[in-house]
C-alpha cells in the first residue's frame, strides 16, 4: 500500500508525535509499503527562508512545512504532495497543541476539509484530547477544553475518517461523549532494543564513584530509574517508602537513576531528593544515545513513571520501558475525570499502580519479560486494519468511525 502520515513537527528527538510517526513509518516501510510523512506545522525549521523543507530522515521520505508559513500555503503544498503520491490511506496524528500554541483549532477543520477529497481512506490517531476534563482543573482549563472539544468534533466531521484510534481507554470514553467511536491503539516504544545489553557499562555506573560493581554483587543493589519528564504533580511518597521497606528487609542498596532531558524545574525536583532520602543514592545520567538508553532499561530492576495511571497509555517513556520487558511503577493516580465514565484499566501486567504500599510485590518478585519491538506489531496491526476496512467498505458500501 501507499501510506501517508500527517503530523505537526518532525524534528528528531524534539517532538514525541513526530518521533512516533517516523518510527511507525520505518516499520511500515519494512513491511513493503511506500510511506511518506508530512509535517503540517513544523516549529523546528531554521534558516532565513520560511519555505517547506524536503529531506530524508533515517531513510523515510518527509516533507516539513514550517509553522511560519501561512496555513493556506501549507495546505496547498500538502494537497499537491498527496495528489502526486496518491495514497491508499492517510493517517492524521492528532494532538491539539501540535497545531496551535494554545491548542485551539477553530480553523483547522476548514483546512482538513480541503485535504479530505485527495484520499478516500482516512484514519485519525488521537494521541491527546482536550484539557479540563479532570477533577481539580481551573475554570480557564475547562473553558479552553470546551473549545478544544468542539474543534476536535469539527475535525472528525471534516475528514469523515474510516478509522479512529486513541492511546488510552480514558480517551476512548471521552471521545464517546462527543459521539466519536474509537478503538485503543497501544503506543509503541521509540527506543530500539540493543542486542548488547551493556551489563559492564551498567555495573560501572552502578558503582560510581568507587568503581564498577562486581558481577557477583549485582544482587546487593536495587536499581530503579526515571526516563525523561518528571511531572510537577509527582510526589515520591508513598512509593519511596515502599522501596525503603524492601531495601531494609533484603539488605540491598537503593540506587535511583534518571536519564533523558530535564528542564530547570525538573532539575530542582531532582536536587531535593538526596536531602529527603539520605539513605538512597541518586544519579542523573543526563541525555544518552538510544543504544545506551536501551541498555539502561535492560539493566534496571524497575522503571518509574510520573504519568498518571489513567493516561499511562500515552507515555512514550513507559512504552519504551515496556518494550524492554521492564516493570513500570506508576506512582500517580491523581488524575480523575469529573464525570463517571466506563474506563478499562491498563491491561499490561508490567504496568503496576504504585500509589500505595507495594513492598510485598517487590518481595514476591516483580514480573519481567523478554524485550520486544512493539512498533513492528503496531505496523502489522495497522496493515490488517487498513486492508480489513477496505474490504468491509467494498462489501457494504459503508464506512465507520
């Protein structure tokens, strides 16, 4: 098939949905499909000329349309590209703030109407939805969320997609409240599994500054780790008390790592932890290449996610940990919808809600599994969906979404 992925930005390592699109495009290409990725609102293009930039990123053909270009020019260029490529399917990767700094997309549905006729088969993947649906949000967030909700409904009406997907059961239930039927499509990890597990490197960083930990003494350490963002509402308790209990009962030393990019606020959170937990050791590894991040995941005893439980499915960091077979301790459950909604809990047994005492789970032995490449499974699943939906439409003359 000939497939096009539309997203907002495509600067590698700077846009989560853009990275998702590139990794998915590579996996689809490896299955034999022709794939083209178009960024409609790229905020990372530099240079004196606000023109579209055509290039190839990691073997994937892309077109990046700079956000400083007028929307009408970008849509004209996108139409031209789509008409020339003649795709069998176009998949729109949707997140409100990717297409507008405040996430309000009043004009976006109008632009989508201009794109809709160039392909009969459209899919929308909602990576995030509107804000303001959770308890404790401000009236400004609720107002902004209402505008976003209206815009999302208009965008669905403009494209009339055959397939609609989203990343979490919560988002699935929220979409249903505006009459949009979606299925849940698990987010794949964006860190390829390194066949070299890097045990010697990890024993080195585990023992710093004294030197590498001998292999036979690895079991004397309990190593957990964060990856990427530490959200402001995260609190170390009661999870760290659970870890302390385990360390005391098993006579193990606790090492808590961080890897990835941190902002100034996150750095301030990290700097306070050694004072609050003098019996733990904290080490920030900073930004690492993907191959080293893979080794990091393969050698930790557990990962830690500060994404709330009900939206853990949208966390690319948690997805990367799961790809490496690492149990993920989800330490927040403070994000609850204002309305009662039917929501299925996360299904992966490696996702563990840890907003309470989980020391007994540690002592019993945390689950683990062999690493996998979920992006390849996702590409295969999407291929089946695309072919199956086309067959359904040809038989019934109807589409769904």
